[in-house]
C-alpha cells in the first residue's frame, strides 16, 4: 500500500500503527494514573496483536 | 419537627427541569461539542492537557494516514445504509473531516488493500473522537473520568 507521499506501508505496519494509536488513546482515556495507563496500553496493544494475528491464522485455510 | 421531615427525598430530574438545564449542564454540552469540532479541545478546556494532546494526535494521525493512503471518505449522498454509517463515522472527526478532504485531492482508491485499510483508519478516527467528546462531557459533568 502506498502513501500519497510515495512511502509505503505493509499490511503488518498498518496493523501495528492502528493497534498502537488506538491503545494509546484507550490508555489515556480509560486510566488516570501513569502506571495504570502504561499497563493498560501494553495490555491493549498485546490483545490487538493477539486477536488480529489469531483471526489471520484462522482465515488462512480459506485463503486459497 | 419530626425525624422524617428532615430526610431528603430523592427526586429524579426530567430533561426539561431547571436543574437539568443548569449552567454546568450547558457547559458540559459546550465542552462535548468543542471536543467534537476540534479533537482534544474538550479536554483542553478542562485543563486535561495530556488527554487533550493524545486525542488530538491520535485522531490526527489516523486522519492523515487514512487520507494519505486514499481511503474512502464518505459523503452525504451515499448509496446505501453502509455509506450513511460511514459518513456519520467520518463526520465524527469534526473539523478534521475537511482536513482529510483537502489532503485527499486525488480521491479515494479502494482497489488496493491500502485504500481499504485507510477507510477503516478514517472511520476509526471519527468514532474515537466521538468517544473522547463523550469522555470530556462526562468529566465536565463531574463524573469520574
């Protein structure tokens, strides 16, 4: 996938960008204390990755 | 005076009552609308600088990435219910909707996977901003946020 600027994102990079941005937003909106925010952001990011990659593997048999 | 007469009787507020239209309620609505129009402004008005900056940056990053990758930015004249839902989600970015429009001068291109990702980026930015505006509204009403 190509950005208008000419740079490009792979599927994985787009997925990681999405997961990171949303996790940070959730962490700051959902928690007040710094330590709680960091834990929430990391846990949310991990779950995004786990669910995304899990669904990817679950769909793999149907890809061909 | 008897003990019973000193007890406070809880009264539910109806939407049209004087208390429901109090200045703090009006201010909360103002904060919510400001937060919708400019991502992060609702929190900035309440001096929640960290949250304001994060909301501004996260919504901004998603909008700029989505528009740069030529995602589908829906308009009001959609063909079906999904287009209308997409338009409502995109409108959630407030003023950034017009930023995305100005960035996407070549129009959408969803013939490749990048455009499809970008469409999700734009819709997510809108929904995230609406969530942040709701959060700012709750904080302005004095609820734990």
